[in-house]
């Protein structure tokens, strides 16, 4: 028995994505939850499509996607700290898969720091597979990126097919 279809952009009773309209400036502090460099965030935050993540009608985060050829990239996904660990991020990844289908993308891709094995495991539990490494990616940041006492150097790339 298959599960009932749900409208794209919603997970009933819990999480929704709403396209952000107007200035994106107010989202910069939230985007910095997922990317340590404001200078770097400002190079991409006006690109692609930005969605407000809401849980039970409360704005809890933001996700920025960029269509690049046949790939839809999650460039930044950020939840306010007090809303983490509740399954919202996992739900947002399922909604991002919907976005990839709607965009006719062949895959949904995301990158994360090699210094963040917990984040890599989060994506893998959500069905993403490693497909590459962008060596030295974080070495080009204006300031070193540190997570849990470990300096980030490379970006681990992961993918999930939306079919």
C-alpha cells in the first residue's frame, strides 16, 4: 500500500517550505549558523531560491537552493539552534527532494566540511551518498573554519537521486 500523496512543500502537521520574497538580508544571521563566513555567505545568498522553513507555523530556519545544470544544490540549510534535534532538518531534506523533482534535476547535492562527521552521517541517514571531495575548499575561506576543535579543509560532497 503506498502512502498518500502530499502537496509539494509540506509535511502534514509539521514542516513547510515557503518561498522567501523580497530582501534576503534578514536571513544572513541564520545562514551564518551553517556557514562560518559572512564574506562567503554574501557571495551566494542572493542566488538561487530561498525558502523559509516553518514548523507548526513558526519560522525556524531557511534553506537556499541553486540549480546548476542537472543538479539542484542545497547551498545552505540552517535551523535556529533551539529547533535542532527534532526531525525538522530531515523533513526539510525530503522537501528538498520534492524541489529537485519539480526542477527536473537528476540529483540533489550538498556539501559539508570534512571536520563535521556528524553532519555527514545526518545526510547519509537521509539517503545521501558520498560522491566526491572538493579538496582545500575551506582553506580558501578568509578565516579558518573550526568545528568541534577540528579545522575544516575539504568539502565532502553528497548526492541523492530524486526519483
